[in-house]
């Protein structure tokens, strides 16, 4: 069984993700093999909040070039948008960034 910290890799800090913090929506980069129930359990265990909904999206890595010929690819990753319940507390990690 996976550890909660193996499933949740890091938060995604962008302008778009910070706008949705007011609606209690948070974006995290997660393990590519994790499903929605594992992600929900990991978020509730790590942050001690109540999760209402989990939306996931698998992102393909961008093609990047370094010079003329050898084109490489960045690794693919998976994002999860976590929506908290209305009676749940907020995630304090994001409080100072808004």
C-alpha cells in the first residue's frame, strides 16, 4: 500500500490555481498511478480536511529542444483538483499565498 506522501507530490502554484482557493479548490501534482479514492484519503490524512470532490487530469510532457536536432520530452504527470466541503477548514499551506 502506498504512503499518503507518495501519492501527493507537491502543490501546483499558478495564478489560475490561486484564484480558485477562495472557492476551497486546491490543485496538487499526484502520482500517475493513483486513483481518486487514494487521492481523497491522502489529502484527508495529510491536511485533516473533508474532501467533497476530486477531479484528475493526466498531462502529457512538453517536447523541448536543446539545440538543433535532439528533441527531448519532459515527463508526463497527473494533476488533481481537490474541492473541500463547506464545513471543512481550509488548507493553511495556501493561506499566505493569496
